[in-house]
C-alpha cells in the first residue's frame, strides 16, 4: 500500500538511473547558479537560504532513489548503474560544495540579517558557512583546486572500498566433520551443499559468526578467520593507505595538524587528545576484567583440547576469541543459544519491536516531508521446515539498527541538513544503542519472543540466565571496541600509515592477542571507507550517554513508560541535529551526563 507523501520508488530501470542523475545535476546547478549570480543588495532569506534548503530536501529524496540500489538490488546491472551514478553525483557534490559564489552569498546574508528567523535557521546558515570553510572556500583558488581534487579522489576511493566488500563472494568448503554441529545450520539449504557432500560456507555474517562461535575444530575456525580478514586485501589495502594519506594532506591544507583533528572539530569530543584519554582510561579499567576472562578461556581451551585431541598451544588466538566467549555464555551463564533462538522467529521479533515503539523536514510549501527509512541487514535465512530464527545477537543487532530508523523517522526539523541522524557522529550511535537495552529486560523480551512452533514464552529460567549474561566477556568485548577505536585514531593522526602493521601492534598491546598471520583486517573494516574515519571511538563514547539515559530515566521511571518515552522522543529524537547533543542530553536528563551508569553496565561498579 502506498504511503501518502512517499516520493521514493524502487521500480527503476537502468535508463531511469542515468535520467534521474542528469536531472539532479541540471536542476541543482541551476539553483546554485541563480544564488551565485545575486547582487549583494538583492540577497535575502527567500532567494538564498530557502532556495538551498528546498533543494537539500528534494535532492536527498531523489538521490536516495538512485544510489540505494547499489546496496540491495539483486540485479548486478542495476547495482553497477547505481554505483556509477553514485560516483558521478559524489563528484558533483564536491563541485557544489566548492561554490565560492554561493558561499559568498551566505556570508552576505549572515552579515545583512544576523538575527533573522529561527534559531534553527541561524544554525543552518552558520553550519553551511563552517562547511564552506572546511572546504577551503576562505583560502586561495590554488588551494581550493587542490582540495577539490583530493575530495573527488577520496570519494571515488571510498565508493570502491565499499563496493569491493559488498561484491565479495568467497565460498569455503568443509566436510561435516570439520563443521560438526554447525552442519545443522545448513539443513534445508540445498544450495549450500557441493556434489561431493561438502558444505559451502560464505563469509557473510549469517554464516561466518555462527561458525566462529560454534565450530569446535580450531583448524576450521582458523581457516574461516584467515579468509574473513583477507577479504579484498589486495584491492582495499592500497585504497585505505591512499585514503589515509589524502585525508592528512587535505587536513594540512585546511590548517589542521591531522585528519583526526579536522574531523573532531565538528564532534562532541572536539580533539584527538580527549578521545585518546577516554579510550586509554577505559582500557585501563577493563584490563583486570579481560585478564580474568582470558584465564578462563585458556582453562576451557586446555580442557577441550585434551578431551578431543587437539594440540594445546597455551594461548588464545584471534580464531579462538568468539568461540570461547560463546562457551563462557553457555557454561558460566548456562545460556543455550541454539535453544534460545527458537523463541525469536523474525516476524515475532518484528511485531514486538514495533509494539515497543512521523515527522521529517519541511517542504517548500511548508508541509512536512514524510520520513522514509530503510534498514539493510543480514539475518539468518528461513529453511524448508523453520522460519527465520534469530540468535539473540541478531535480535540485538535488529534493535540497534532499528534505533537508527526511529531516529530518522521521529525527527521533526525545519531543514533536511539537520533531519534524523544528522547529529554529531560521536552521538549518533546513542539512540541505536539505547534500543538494545530492551533486548535485556524481561517485559520487552516477552513481548518480542514466542516459540516458533507454539508461540510459548521463553522459560523464566532461560530468560534469567540470558539477562545475567549481559556482562559476560565485558572486558574482552569492550577492549576489542577500544582496539578498533584506537586503531582508527592512530592511523588518522599520521601523515601516512601501514594499517595492517598498526593493527597488528595494537592487537598485541590492547588485547594481548596476535593478529592472524597473512591477513589485513583494516582492508575489511567497512567503517574506514564508509564515513566513520577518525570516529569509530564514537560507539564507546555515545554508549556513555545511552546508558546514562536508560538507567537514569527508563530504569527508574519504567522501561515501558509512555511518559519517559515521550520525553525521549521530544528531547532526543525529534530535534535531529538542530541543536547540540549536549543540550539535548541536559534537556532529557535534567543535568549534565555522567559515566556512572556506563561503568556499571560493564561490571565496573
């Protein structure tokens, strides 16, 4: 059924993509040319700010029609056409972002009407001017041309980086003995069997993670780990190295000492030193937890090697990491993950998710552009005799990503520039992490679950064990996040780097585990090419705010409280990026945020 106000359509052919791309370029350029040609005395809100804002809204909708297909369309011809259009439009975006005449018009407007219109309008103008300066529009033409060339090259490299990972199709073959109990995952999936009776395993998440968690044979795990972290190594390794170099060069031209300093100037953290201190202090607090967990991992490994005749090397390898984390959950907390997933059929989880929970930005005529959001994820497929049954990890991922969806849909701003998730990047994960909390509480868990055969509730005993297991492996899990955040900051505070070598050194330093030989994990790290550069720390940083909001309001006043939910929507989701995150947090919490709840959630208090 069509939704009133929905301007998106996926009934697109290859020719349509090129046609719509051309329309986007022609119409937008015409608007920018008109603004750039205004005389200073003629400049006003309607012919500068409103024209840009109206185009932002139209352009975003039309462009999503064109470039979303490259991520989801089963037709490779359409995917390639979408990808090619994305490159063309990305280069066009660079051209428009470097329009000196439009930048000058905004400066003139700001000088002529310094107190004009709403706070959000003033913020819009200030943001556009700051973005202009971050593109070098206050510098010489020669410098601007260098920055423009760098931006275009980085845009192409980033698109290629993501495309390489998206198109990766590696398949490994294992005997039933090599996979053991995991062969049950493939029952009913005839396309996953070879003619000689071997099982085909891809490196996509629904195959890879279950194997790394449950494959008893260490050689099977090693083979998978090596293949997974060697994906696109030859293609993406050089791309990432060039991106790091170009990012630093652009930052230097703009007067910043490093790319990280350039990026963080627009984030809550503000500086690399602040981020480094945050990560280092948290890592120090987590080390005792990690040491105790690793000791237990080794005990389990020694016991299992003796029992099944595997060689015991007296250390935890990267391919052991998830396996023994899972074993801790099952042995120490007695959570039977295979039994648990029988209570999480996709349709039941989806209904519960929606039970726990329209908006957008203003159109040229003052009406509201309806917000449409799509969530793209890989979940366990249904089989001939079972629906799609989600692991609890997948349920948590579903809620996390849906948190981004709700942020996008519930925002009500004047300008598309601030709509939805357009907040500081080191705050953007807080609303998605927030929704994860409902996956660990009894009442919402009962709402989102039901056995796939008879809709019966999760047994109380299993539910209690699941909730208790939330702090399982807190040291190892969170130190791995710190490892990734530290790696990201390290390579982006250097003029050039060998990402594989940096990652290898940090693995040993932070986790005490060697990186898997002959791999290049950074070449598979989609965030490095997908807009999270120098910002991966934000997952841990924003979790501080997420936990403060959840513990201080929802846990105290009721996790299903509609009153607290309304406050959360109004103070956190509704403003989008129209105000600073610190202001939104104070409005919701009634005070400045604190770390106490975050530390408690990690078992540190």
